[in-house]
């Protein structure tokens, strides 16, 4: 009986595999339409949407209104994703898929907009202002004001640097201005790394050294004491900083083959090991002072175990192990995952903050007072998060190693590509209709408001590019 079942299962699998193979062989060729739509959409975005060759996050369908984190003028571009760097990297992906110089030049222009706003301190702020009346950043080009705060918040400097590096690579390192800007920014980023491997949220110049010590609990009443106004100068993990900085440094190492960037990645991993809180809470917090004690950041970000930053720390350590092979970067992970999985709520989410030592979920009310009740928490912040703790823990059974990366297959991309082609309108736009969804920067549109999203544009260009790469005709050697 068991043998019959096994035989039937094998036959069924054979039939399914045969059907799948036949479907792949008979799938329609979308290359001509994909190429057409890729060029049409990019032409519209480059010629009609761009301002000063840069971008914001959202536009009204008629392009009369613009938003990033708040309303923006035509003389303001956003560095924060999904703004200018996100669009620029989509152009680069299209160039890699097509070899069409149109996309390379679009990327070069976008890099130029970012270079205009590079600060003397080497990085970027959230926005670049082209209006003389609004320039407050101390830009390297001599224009602007006195603010020289390079920031790693919300992947701002990281994404700008990555876009410049990838543009430099696509131009075969033959544009001296692009190359020099990338090198200037990378050197500044290395100087912003503390001796223990941490980074601040903001820097204006090289950071000062401090003793290298392990994380510890505050020995004072953290609820009422120890608030630091300039929290951005201290060791920061907020909003995925460790992961995005790690990715930027790894890109730098791949593009320029410079050992300094891999050394900086190792140092970052060493900091994450130091920043793991001691038992009974072997996880991570958003922010630490120079004594490695968790501290307040914004008024709604208390010193606490942070599940979101903990997941980013875990995934970053795993990535660092993957590129270095050093098992010490795996050692913190299983204790952290075991602890964090026990903190999950019945619906599978975890509270963003867990109180130090008590393990109670920690929230704030509408007046930003600490509470254990989530019913009145302000809506602008993610007080609860979906996480991947179980999936990560299962993956770690294989000694932390990832399966070999696989490129997207053309057949798997056909349905998304068909939808992307179908949804492009006659003007070359992908227009979304607002229905209350949470958007980066949290703009509040009226229901049924029609808008254009740089995130949607960039994602669609990337999917089309992946399809064109997967279906590129083979060249005989």
C-alpha cells in the first residue's frame, strides 16, 4: 500500500513538473513590451517628474503637488528613500539590463543632484534644497548655509553613497566628479565610526574615541532621568542603521576592493556583540550612551529592548558571518532569538519596546506618557511589528549559512511583468489611488486621491529589468 502511494506521488510530481516545464516553454515573450514600457516610464519620470534631476517620494497625478516627509517645493529633492537615490538605482538596474545609454545618463544626472547636496561633513541630510532662500545645508559646492549634519537616519547617507558608488561603477570610474564624491563620502563614513564599531545617527566631523565596554542596564530611574538632548551623537541602531550601513560598506568593498571597508564591517559586528544586553534580556536597544547604557532618543523612544532593532542586529550579524566566516558573529543569535520569540503577542506581532528588566510591553499614550496599555498609542509610530524571528531561527540550524543566491527566473516574473505593462497609462505613469495605506513619510491624502509614487516607479523598473536580464538572448562564446 505504502509503495503504491509512493508511486502515485512520484507520478503526480512528474506530471506537475512536466506541466510546469511546458508552461515555461509556452509562456508569451514579453520582452518587446517590457522594453517599451521600461523606456516610456523612465522617459516620463526623467523628463516630466524630475526637478533639478532629483526626486521626492510622492506626486499628485497632475504633478502640481509633491511630498516627501511633508510637502515639498519644486526646488526640494529628497535623499531619504524612496526619493532620489532609489530612483537613481532603478535607472542603473535598467541600464544593466538593456545597455541603453539613456538609463546610464539618467543615473548620471540623478547622481549629480545628490552631489550638489553633499555636505562638507561628507554625507547628506534628508533633503537637498536648490532654492537660495531655503539652503541651510553646508554643501561642498560652496552654496548653502551652516548646517553640516550628515545623517544615517532612515538610510539617507547610506542610500546616497550607494547610488554614487554604483554610478561610478557603471561609468567604469571614468567620471572624476562622481568618483571623487563617492570617495569623499566613504572616507567621511569611516571617520564617523567609533573605536568600538558603532556609528552615531548624525556627525559633523570625525568622532571622538571612548572606552570600549559591554552594554549594561542603567543604575538610575531611566523613566525620569538621563534624557540627553543631542542623542544623535551617541551609539545608534535606530531604524535599521546597522543593516543599511553594513550593506553600504559591503558595496564599497565589492566595488573598490579596499580592505578598509571590510574591516569596518567587522568592527560594526564587534559593536553589535558588545551592544547585546546581558541576561535576562539578550537583545538590543535603539540607542546607547558612551558608557553603553540604553538612553532616550525622541520623546516616544524610551530606553528599552527594541524588537525591530534587535531583528536588524540579528540579520546584520548573520550577514557579517556570511562574508567573514567568523563564528563569533553567530554566537549572540540563538540566545536573542529564543528570548525574543517568547515576547511575541498572541497575534504573532511583537511590541516595538519591551521594558528593561520587567519584560512588559511598553507603549505611550496620546500625551506621550509611558504606559503598558496600547489602546491610546499615537498612530504615527509602529508600536507593534511583524517579525521574522521563527524563520531566522529555522535558517540558523544550518550554521547560519544562506543557500546559494538564485537569480529571478523569467517564468516567475511573467505575471508581475504583465501587470506592470498593463497598468502603465498612456502618459507613461503608474498612478496609485490612496485608500488609507501607510506611506513612507506618512503623507495624509484624501481617500481616492490619485498619486504617483517613486517607490512604485522604482520597483516596477527593477522588476522589468530583472525580466529583461533573465530573458536576455544568450551570446555564443
